[in-house]
C-alpha cells in the first residue's frame, strides 16, 4: 500500500510528464506548420556547434594528401574538377601548385609528364614506396601517337610510316596500293585530314602517315569511336587493367555522301555528337538506362551482329601494345631507380569497320575527364576515377596507421590480406621433392620457395584483384613472356583460376 506522501509525489511526477509531452507536441506542431522558422532555428543550432579550430587543423593533418596539379589556372573549377572532387569524396586533403620538399603527399596526380619537370622532379626522387604517382616512366612508347603508330604492332593498327625517315618506303608502298587513302598525323592530333600523295608534307618532323579505314561501321550514318580506359599498375611483372565500359563518340556530320574535305564526317573531335543524341541508341541509353557499352551491345544484337567480336579484339590489341612496348618501357623505368609506386591511366581510342574489325587509333595520356562540354559525362568520369582509385589503393578501405599496424603483424597475421590468401595447393610442395626448392618446374609456386620480392608482388596483385570493382585484368598468358616475374605470375594466375573462376581472364 502507498502512503499519502508517496501518492502525492507520483501524481506530481505524472502531471510534469504530461505537461512536458504536451509542450513537445506543440513544438513539433509548430515545426510542421512553420517549416521555415524551424529550418532557421536548426541552422542557428548547427552554426553554434562549430568544430574548434584546433580540432579542424588536427583532422586535416590526419588526412591523406593528394597533390593535384597541371597547367593553367583555376584547375578545381575547370578540366581537373572531377579529380579534385573525387579525391575529397574519398577523404583526401587536396593541395595544388608548387609545394615545399617537406610536404608528405600520398598521391601525386599531374596532368603533364612529371619526371623532367623541376616542379615535381625533386619530390619524386625523394619519394617512398608508400607514395603513388599517376605516370609511369617510359609510357610515351604507347601514348606518343608517332611511337604507337610506327611500333609494328602485329594486330589492330592501320599501316603507318614515320616521316621523314620512312619517306621512300611509304612512297613505294603507296604506289603499290593506289586505292588506299592516307591521313597525316603528329603528336598534337590537330589538322587531321585525308590527303593525296602530292599533298603530304614529307619533311614534317615527328609526323607520320597512316592508312585511312574507309569502310567504318556506321550508326545512323555516323562514324564513331570507342574509348577504353586503361590502367597499367606494374611493368615487372606487366599488369594492365581496363574498365568494363567504353566512351562512345560520334562524328558531328553524316558519313555519306562522303567528302574528304569535310573532316567532321570522318574525324571525331571535341565537338562530337554524344550517344544520347543518336536516334538508334536513345531507347537503350535513355529509355533502358544502359551504359555506353551495353547500349552499343543491345543495338548490335538487334542488327544481328556479335558485339563480343569487338570487345575480344579490343582486349587483344591492348595486350599486344603493352607486350610489344614492355622492354622499351622497362629500359627507361629501371634506369630511374625511383622509390615510389607508379600507375598510369590512358584512354585507348578504337574504330570499327563494317565487318567488325577493330583498329586502334591512339592512346591518350591524361585523357579528358572534364564534363564542362557534356555535363551528362560527369557520372562516367567519376566512375572511371572511383574504379581506378579502388584498384590501386587510393580509396582507403583502412586508414594508413591501421594498415601499417596490420602489416607490422607479418604476412600470415595480416587480416587485410593474409599470405594464406596467396598460397596454392600443390601436392609436391609438402614433400621431399620441393624441400630445397631446386626443382623449379614443380616447386616455384610453393610458398616456402618464393622470394620476398615475389611475395610482395602477390600481395599487391591480390589486393588489386579484391578491390578492382569494374576493372578487368588484361590476359598475357598467350604471349612468350619476357621476364621471369611475368612467367611466374602467369603460372600463379592459372593455378588461381583453377581454384576460383573469378581469377580467370575474360
């Protein structure tokens, strides 16, 4: 039984609770009936709870640093806008412009080639393996239009001759093939136009002539090209990935009736026609919300054609380019003795003829990632960056200090990527046959036979595989591989493919 005093106390508490509830309900009602006033009050509350300056400085100091730079002014609002934005989305503190040598940047992203530029050169020479640079020494062997076109790539590159060095050879070939049309190009990729033999400037330095593909595949009477975003993450061993998507760009004028003086009929320039303006692709890209690649696939299938013919050739051509240029690139790369890790994004541009043969036109260093001309391309460019950053480890799944802690625990005890994730089941490895690792043919994939360098290659390769998102590895297994690291890694890939299908190449 409750006495009188206790009953009175409970009654007072009940009245207080009811009164407070009524007050809160009226407050909520006021917020709903006067949302503007509520928002103003909320804004004042937020403004009054600013983070103290010392805490802001501390948080910035703890962030990884991306140094983004390029020619011109106001980079953040112009052609490098999305690069700035995505780095910030991923939690990076972004800096730009000249920097003192004591700045501990994590990623250097430059539009220009940085290795001979005094603005970056001293930073690069003092960098550590924990730092990343978005260019690879020697990449000019495939991003230079002259070097690529005249590199004797065995498939997918139209016949080309470097001028003025191959002038006589070209003239002889052109006379033997009078029906061929020719374009003269240089590294600036400007003023491309079909020319008669008598119109070619044979003495123009650093230029080349290339056979014009005169039977392009047309969609709505428009010629187009396919841009494939490609990333090289290692030269020894050679590792290259492509994004499972392709930028489609259409000429601004109809191809037929053909007129070689009207370059907008056959050259894809800056003012190209985008996919969403093409009548035959609108229903796929806009109506069905397919991406560039799948919109093209759907259209080709509706025409009774096999799109996989195109993508298979693209992968083989990209593999051939890097395979053929690897030795030249390694000569440059290994002469630098630099400390940081490197990767490089490029866009390989292809055209397709009416028999679905694919031809590589060029590989662009620092490809355009600005949606200033076509706003709708913003999502594509952001996805390109997101996929690449995940692949190379710029997208930090674990903070730097925590990652260093996991590494300090040793390979078997690193829960991010354990050395057990790398091991392959080979019966001979646990027998006397491989106890001393002398039988390389049978034992070179045994865990206890790996060198520290190869172990680190496998750790990085496994991390790339786990976080590649929509990036797919280019397969070099059909090639006569040029380094021991390549041979051993390909054997490891084949064994991993036997264990799990996701390790198998496309």
